[in-house]
C-alpha cells in the first residue's frame, strides 16, 4: 500500500491499516491498550527499555541499508 500524496486521498481503510501498524509497534515495546486509544507503559519494568533499544537498532540498520547504493 502506497502513501497517498494528498491528505484528501486518505481512505478509511488506509487509516485503519496505519492504526494497526502503529498499535503493533507500541505493543512491540510493551505498551498496552488501556481504553479509547490510550496506551499505557509500566515504567517500573526493564523490558520496555530493552525493547526500545532493539527497535532503535533495527531503525538504524534500516536507515543504513536505505543509504547504500543499490547493488548491480
């Protein structure tokens, strides 16, 4: 699915898929849905910090790969 160029072109289906992807990211670093779109994180846990570091490393690797010239 490509990103619409114009805000007016964003469909409800696109919004729902984007929300699902964002929710999956939040859950991957230990946020939990509370209610009405609010997500909570237990800051007493060490796990979220470790998971955020892992997501950051993945993002850095993706950024580095994006900058490399395409291989022939």
